[in-house]
C-alpha cells in the first residue's frame, strides 16, 4: 500500500512554508464534519403553530357562543359546519373517501378518536366553559399533553426521552402559574372536573389519531372523525334548532367549525403524521397564553401580571421539548473525536 506524501502549504505572496497538518488533526476535523445537527421539519412546525393559534381562539369562541347555545347544541353545530367545510376542502384537493379495507384496518381507533375527541371532548369543554373563564379552561385542558406523552410511550412505543419530560415539567409549571394568576371565584369544582374530563378525552383521541394516520390522510382522518362526532351529538339536534337565531352566536359556530375544527385538525394531523405524538403535544402548551391574550382582546378579560411569567415558562418548556437528543451514532462520533484530539 502506497502512502501519500504529507504536503506543505505555502502562504500566497511570500512563499513561506507552513508546517504540515498532523494526521491526528486531520482525522479530528473529518470527525467533526460528520457531526451534523438534526434537520428540523419546518412544515410540521408551521402546521403545529397554525393549529395552536386556531385552537387558542376556540376557547374564546366557545365562551362567546356558549352564552346562546347549550353544550350539546354547540357541539353539533360546530361539527356539522366542520363536516361541510371538510367535504368542500376534500373535493377541491381531489381527496377520495378511504377504502373499506382501510376503514376496517383503523375501525377501532377511528371510533375512539371520533367519539372521545370530537364528541365527548366538545360537549365536556362547552359545559366546562359555562362555569370557568376561557383562559382557565385552556390551562386545565393542557394537562392533556402529560397524558399523551405517557400513553404514546406505552401504546405507540415512542419512548420517554429526557428532553420531552423536562419540557413537560417546565411547561406544566407555566400552566400552573397561569392558573393561579388567572383563577377567579366564579370557577366551580364542576367546571374544573369537566375541563379535566375533556383533557382525558383529548389525550386518548390524539394517541388514537396517530394510529389512524398510518392508513388515512389527515383530511380523511378529520372528516371521518367529524362524521362520527356528528352522529354522536345528533340527539341535540332539536335543541340546536330551537336556539338558532342570533347572528353573532351563529357566526362563532361557523368559525369554530371552519377554523379550529376543520383547518385546525387538518394542520394538526399533518404535523402529527411527521413527528411523534408526545413531542407534538407539548406545543399545545402555547394555547393558554395565546387564549388569555385573545380573551383580553375580544372579551375584555385582563390577564393578571403573574400570567406573563407563566406564558414565558410555557414557551421555555416547548423549546426544551423540541430539542432532539443526540443519536447513538453522533454520540460515538463525538467520543471518537475527543479521543483523537
């Protein structure tokens, strides 16, 4: 085997020779070049950001529409609008209905997601927001990501990375701070329990949706789940018919169906199909501070000063959770680099 001669480098202009690079230094540079930072999935991050803003606005919309519509009637109206909007979106995009084979493959998780997240979650949250303010409801519902992380680790075998639970702890501390700062004497025990029940339904629905997305597209998934939700809330149809009338309230129902439900769940499904459920769920900790801000703008609900600290903690928790731990290959390369240096 012929060994290549070690080259000397000449500085331009004066012809001075530099000492040749040592083999150890060359190997160290090559090893460092192999250590590449993990690529970020920007489309998934943008989709998650859109979802967070839409879902944050939903708490304000529910609070406003709930003055006219009962919980069940509001759920049915919102889901019916969502089904119509999703049908239009599907036609425009050329989406087809899922095949019978695909539906049979995801029948159980589809029912779980449709009944719990689109049915029970909406009814429980609508009832809860009649007893607590929008910001407090958003914070109570956001215990859901902790349940999602645990369920995703157990059911979907996504594991329990340190960064995920560190982010959960920091962000949940922020939620607690906001809850303490924003709580009022009007919040009842029943309202708190209803919001926590909505969080449980939401957590189970997210994990089930992750399984569905292995066979169906995001639009197909949301459309099928919304149809199941409509069927589950259909007994509230007479109540909805009696309460129709005020244009302001009906406008909120239309917005809730088109924005947070149709578009919000599509962008959420897109992001969920490109990342794991536990890590994506932590981004929803941004919902409470945004909900408080929107409540201040639309409902004249002024947030307490301490709520800003909670919002900062929520942002910090999301940032921590989004950090990807180094892979085994990167760790081995880093160790090799230290040995060679």
